[in-house]
C-alpha cells in the first residue's frame, strides 16, 4: 500500500538525489498498486498533474491514459506544450479533447463570476466523464493531490479536488503519488523527471483559467485579447529576468471600452489591466514595484499588437483591499 500520511521525520526533498530516491519508491508502490490495470489522469499541464503524469509514465508507461481537456481558457501555447512534452517527448498515451466550443457556448452571456466558475467546473467533469466512459479496463484514477491539499481539507479551509466530483457510475481507486509532498518538493521531483522549467516553475494559475480574467460575460474576441496580452506580459517578464521572481502576474480585460486614437482615427476599445503581485500564502499580497521603462514597453507592445485594445493600466492595489484576481 502507498504511504498516505507524510511521516513526521521525512526529510525535505531538495536535491536530485533525494528526488530520485522518492521516484524509485513511488514507481515500485504504483506498480504494486495497479498491476496491469489502466490508470486515468486529467492532465491540465499544471505543475501537480504534469509531475504525476511523468512519474506514472515512468512507472507504468502506456497503462496510464492522460486526458487533456482544452476548455479554451488556457494560456497561449499551453495545450501545444502538453502535447509536445507528453506525447512528443514522453510517448504518453494522451487523449486531447478540444472542448473549446462546448465551454464557450455554455458560458455565452453569463456574467456572474461564481456562475462562470460553476459552469466551467461542471462542464469539465462532464467532458472528462464522457472520455472515461469511452475507455475500457480503467480501474484507477490518478490525482495530483499534494500535502497542503490534505492539510487544508482537514482544517476545513478548502475541499480538496478529489474524485468526489465524478458521477456515480465512475468508481475508481485513487492513485496519488505526490500526496505527501509540499509544492517545492513536487517541483524538484518534476525537474528530476525531466519536465521543462517553464512547466515545473510555473506561476499559480486558477482552475477557471482566463475565464475569470475576461470580466463579465466572456466573448471570443475579448478572451483573445486576454490571451495575447498575457503572452506579451510573460515574454516581457522573462526578458526582464522577472519570471520566477514575481509570484503571480497576468492581464485582465474588463467589459467596457474607452475612447482612444489609432492611425489618426477615433477608436472605442478595451483597456488591458496588468497585475503583478507577491505573496507567501495568497491570503495577503503586495504589488511588484515594476520599472517604469518596462511598464512603458509592455504598454507599447500590447496597444500595438493586441487587437481591440487602446489602453494599458497597472493595478497598484495590494490584497487587501483588492483580491489577486478581479472576479
Ligand atoms: P484571490 O483572487 O482570492 O486569489 O486573491 C488567491 C489565489 O487563488 C487563485 N484563484 C483561484 N484558483 N480556482 C483556483 O484554482 C479559482 O476559482 C480561483 N480564484 C482565485 C488566484 O489566482 C490566486 O493565486
């Protein structure tokens, strides 16, 4: 049986050697647990699910079936990277589901943030369950549960994302190979498994993705403005050496326009709001003191390269009084 509780005296995994030892133990445990049966995994491309995927590929190869659901709310280049890394480099058994139209149709006209979150969460479970029903011989469900998820659900802070969400007819035994690890340890293990740095050292990204950064009712054109401006912000942070130093940084596009001028003509277009914050636990946050020249460069690029945008604003609000996300 796999270890379910983090031993009191467990050494923090900080080196490749310690990671390799952990990986070898988990590989043996997973093989003993699942035998020759199939294991299903929802692979979002986030740190935890990516590390679980890489670990299980090492342990059981093609017995792992990864399902990557593209709900249209991922960052630019993310679905492509999941396919490249897992199918291309690791030869994974990967099912890619293009559910973009499905999600955006369900979300059309919905402006309440919590309703948006609920639709995205429910639709995700539905798409994943449909894929699961199509497969034969799957008895296990792998999850990227980590130790803080267990602690927080024990203390009633949040319900950790477990199989509870799946419909009644889908009963799986759980495989949770990084369950006893802290986040920093998951990253060390991911690195040892050969995952790329921009996957292992990613900033936190909310489950509902860009959906809560395209404020109000999501439209395809405004969602593209969020995705393109986010890609520019990330590029500029990387060039400035800020990627991995600033805790979370992203863009928001509100659902109002203002007057501007482009090519000598009046234009009514959206603003892009920049957010860059530092925090320890996301309960409070401070705003990154960005160099003015960098802000000017980002503004110049976004207003010239992103369709439908004529202004850029920097959100100077710490948490409290603002939250990190805008909805
Ligand atoms: P707030 O906006 O509450 O965000 O200050 C704190 C942290 O939580 C992330 N966040 C979410 N993560 N689902 C998630 O998985 C959500 O619905 C969600 N809302 C906010 C946010 O990105 C920040 O890191």
